[in-house]
């Protein structure tokens, strides 16, 4: 039986192995056994909901990666991971997949070459990488803070009654 994110992590196995001498890889949550010799830190995902934001922030990453297998389940996911990373000001390299479209992140096809190129471009230019993180944070703050978009959400979630037919439409 495949674990929940096994296929997603398998995308970057060779990337991690090839860059272990360049990058301090930090995992929070699932980590494939074959990757454990190549990573710097491993943090169990079992953290209280109220402690999760602090635990994430304490990782203090220079760059976040978000690999996803391209298949219908992942195509239907939200961009929550990008919102979390962005709020922390972490630049992101991620799979070029529907949930990650329209975000100011570096999207790549799931090839070792594209992942390696994108990651290395960022780890060897940390000033520019930090600017990418600032841009992503601004994108999250300007577009995804619920209290700033309550009218849009209310219009979408609360049915409007069409006075002619008494039929509810949104």
C-alpha cells in the first residue's frame, strides 16, 4: 500500500540525493526511508493544530518545495500549501499543476533536470530567492486574506432569491 504522499516525494528522490551536499534538507511530516540518510532534519507531522503555525515558522526555510504527482486527485487540491509557505515569506519551487497556477512561484515539470535547475538557481542566489518569498507573501496578503474578501465569499456562499421565481440562485 502506498503512503499518502509517497508518489509526490518519489518525484524528488534523485534531486535530494544529488543535492544533499549542497542543501540542508528539512522534512516535516512524511519522509521516505531511502531519503533519511540525505536529510538534515526530520520533524514529525503530529503537532497540535494550534501549534502548527509556530512549528512551520520555526523551520525558518530559505526555500520550500512542493512536488505533486499529476493526477486527478492532486489536480483537485487547493493551493493551501502555497498560501502557508507564502505567508511565511518562503519562495517555492513546485510542480506545474492546476492548484499552483497563477501564483508567483517557480513551477516545473516533474523531471529531475527541471527540479535541479530551479532549486540550484535559487540556492545560489539567496538575495533574489528572498525577494521571490516577499513577492509570494505580498500575493497571499493581497489576494487570500479572508477578512479582506468577505463580500466575495458571502456572495458566493449565501443564496440569492430570484424575486420572479422564488428559486435560489447563486
